[in-house]
């Protein structure tokens, strides 16, 4: 692959208070992507819609956009924004993603094809270092000399290698789900969050939810709720422990919340279930 031109690279941040209105904060109108865009998010809070699908930009997430994509988004963010020209035909002196008119032709190089839309590079610090170097060289417009080309190619090869390892890790996801289900069944009495579950199996939260629903038909937190309820049901039927103690042992913060969840799932109160099970 011929080394692409750096059209522009810079760090940009928009930090907003939590949104409390009917319209999302800092909503960007949909725009057509004209060139290859690599955005590395270092500050979370941004939600992006790309070709109709929503993605949550967590800390350390890289999004790759290609010519012809349609993108919009809202929320706070802080990220390095890199735009590349693989056709090496752009002539702009000052580059702006919102003002470029012609759409770059797609490049069929394998190095680009292995990159997913969103992933978290394993060597994040190296990615940040390379993007910082490119930002120093092309903060406003194109950079085309040999050192620029070496920086870009090093960056792209780094991403491709990391994307390969991420894909390999995802291919072993059934084993991870088995491990995660065992983890929840063993520690359901503790405080468990989606963040802690994703960290346990080293997967992105959004990907974990999609994978769980694909394999088991429910979200991770719904599965956890069912594990807790099944254990609560057994304790109600087989022990004389109080409702409050059973709620605590099964990971519910209050007996009232446990009462509400139990009735919603089984159609009766915990006490009614205990009485029915003993008859």
C-alpha cells in the first residue's frame, strides 16, 4: 500500500454538563464522511451513530470511518482526530471535514479491511504517542514528507496488529461467556455492575451485551437477575430466613426492591411463594 497523506490531525475536546432536556447535548447533524477518519477517544461520554448503528465511545475506543459513511453524534468527548487520504489527490491547504466536497475513492488494501469500526487498541499509549506526533506535524492541513509517511504507516500497522488480537480474543468468546456465567453464579450476592463484568472477561461493554443476547437471548444483567431470583426462590422454599436476609444474601440492596422484582418475575410476593411452596 502506498503511504497515505495526513490531511489533518489534532486533539479536540467538548466537555458538557450531563444532559437533562429533550434534545441531546451538542447534537451533531448527520454528515457524509468524505475521507478516512480515525478518531481515538480519550475522554468518554460521546455516543455516535454510524450508518444507523449507535456506538458508545468509552475511554480508549478507536472509531474508523470510511468514505461514504454517514455519521452523527452527541455528548462530551476528547479525542485525537486523524484524517487520511489514501488516493493522495487532495490539494487543500487547510483541511476541514465539514467542508471537503469530493468523496475519496475506497482503498481495497488488506491493512484497512482488517480494521473494525470500533475497538480498543491494546497498545493505547503507543497509539496516543503516534497521533500526538502527527498532530504536531499536521494540525491544520496536509503533511506529505517522508517522516509523515513513516508515522502514518507505523500507526496503521500498529492498529492492524491490535485489531487482529482483538478479533482473536473475540473468537474465544463462548469460553468467556461460560466463565462469566460461572462468575455470576458464584458471586451473585456481591455488588456486580456491567462495567465489572466487561472487565472480568476483558471485552467492550457494548460487544458483551450483543454477544450475550446472541448466545443466551438476554443481557448480562438480566441473566444475573435470574440467577439471583432462582437462589432467592430456593431459600424461600427451603429455609426459615427472613425476607430481608434472603434479599441481602441474593444481592438486592433493599427488601423492598427484592419484593418488587420477585413479584414482577413470579407473579406473587416472596411470602406468598414461601407459603405456597410449603403446602
